[in-house]
C-alpha cells in the first residue's frame, strides 16, 4: 500500500541588508525572530532557507499554526 503525501509550498519574503562587518543579514518579516546571515547573497539566501525550515519545524513540533504570508 502506498501512502500519499501532500506537499504544500509556502513562499516567504526575505529582506537582505548589508552588514557593517561585511556580508548580509537576512530577515523574514512573516516569521518573527527568524534572522540569519551570510557572507554572499547566495549564502545568505541558502541560510534563510535553512532558518525558515527550522522555524517551521519548531512550530509544527510545538503545535503552533504555520504563518501564511498574504
């Protein structure tokens, strides 16, 4: 018997700001406290994906609702 999995793709806006010491700081406005950084734009965006994934996994673990950006 095969299990069917539903995968929902949720997009979030990220804001990159140049850091004073170099690199970029990334904020995810729809996920309060979800902040990360990277040395390059590419690295910062990859770090943002990881941070968002971790944030959402934590919300699921504690039974909180997943925010949907409008």
